[in-house]
C-alpha cells in the first residue's frame, strides 16, 4: 500500500501537529486556509502542510485547499487545546483503531508481534512500501509515538505488541478491565489488553452534552470550567 492509496505519513514531529490542531480548534466549524492556520499556530505554511495529508487520511481534517475539523477531529483538538491529556490520547486511540487507513499497519503489528524497538518502524515502512529514511522516517517515528501514548502499542519483554482500549463499559459510564481481555478493532479482529501488574483497572468517563444552539464562546466557557475544576488549570 502506498501513501496515496491510504495512509499519508506526517512529515513533522508530534509537537508541530498538536499546534496545528490547536489552531484549527480556535476556528470552530469554519473551513480555513493553510496560511491562517500557520499564523494562529506560530508555524510556517510548510510545517502546516506537512501535517495536512496525514490528518486528512485518518479522518481528522476534511476539505480541499481550505480545511476544517471533522467531528472526531474537533473532540481531539479541543482536548489538546485545553490540556486534557488523558482525553487527548483516548481520542487518538479511537481514531486510529477505527481508521481504514491504519488497518494494514495494525494487522502487521498484530501478526508479527512482538517486534523489537528497531524493527517496528522498519516493518511499518515495509507495509507502506516506503523507505525508512528522510521524511518517511520522521513520519513513522511520529506515528509510533502517537500509538504508544494512545495505549495501542505496548513494549513487552520480547518487544512491541498491540493492545487496545478494554471493553466493558457500564451504564454509569465507567470502564472496567479485569487484567486480561480480548478487544475488537474495526475489522472485527481481537487483541488482548492487560491491566498493570495483572490487576483490574477502572476508567471513569465524563460525558458532556452541549446544546446545538450553543455558540463558540459558550462552548469555550464550558471546557475552560472543566479544565479548572478537573485539572486545576485556569485560563
């Protein structure tokens, strides 16, 4: 699979990508051009362009010369904007596990795991049919960083393996993992998730329902209040 047929690799590190997504979050639903995003993010137009193809290929951005966030992209970008780090990586996990463009890479890791630290990026490059050098190397390393932080990849004794978010969401919105569970990705295949040291893990999710009549300022006030009360962050 080549980049133009599916996944397009980023050509920057994650720090640049996060700044781009923050800038898009500030624009709301409006489709916007590269230069305006660059100005908001404090980046060059080239740096912004180097994230666009990747973000579009996995369903975070949509559009042509002027782009806007998808619904999934809005949730991710807002979590980044307000410093909700756990929510940020949860959104990345959901996006990657359900992205058609990512399935070949997920299948490669699933079948060939465990993969040594220096072998994993080379196998990804082989799957994408690109050389592991230059900007391709940068993009693959950024992708591995995202997958690690999102809890999709885990380093085991023998090398890297594939994990994903445990199932078992209760009616109260809590997720409970009991040490080892089979979980499904979009294609229906299963991989196993283990709690730390084999003990149960409890995940608490907070759902916020916002009226469709709310304007951008009201939405910003809601998330600013959440940041203050949940994380002690003040705007």
